[in-house]
């Protein structure tokens, strides 16, 4: 199992992954090539406590959300399609 977070990744195998940015296709391609998964569950999220004041503009929050929810998913699908 491999879990990818914003600032880290953790796995059940001893394969070094470091930080993986799902919005960067080369990062996704590298992790797929090294990991060779049989199943992928893309459970991406951009979130924070609703009570907190938002420190970024709505446009920046939308851009970050789009990157994680759309671009990241597209990167995984594209890498899987071409491997």
C-alpha cells in the first residue's frame, strides 16, 4: 500500500518515494513505474477546517483544488493508459 500526502508518502514496502506531487506527470509516472500497482484508489482532497479563516484567495484555493482533483487524476489516468 502506498499513501501519498501533500508533503510526504508512506508505503508498506521499502521503496523510496520521497515527496510526490500528483500535479506533476513525471512524479506520477515515476511512482507508477517503481510501484507497479494492481489497484489504484485516487482519494485526493484539498481541505481544511471550515471554522478557520482562509489564508489564500478564492482563486488560489480553486486553482489548488483543480490541480489536485482534476490534473492529478488526469496524470494517473494518462500514465496508466500509456504503460
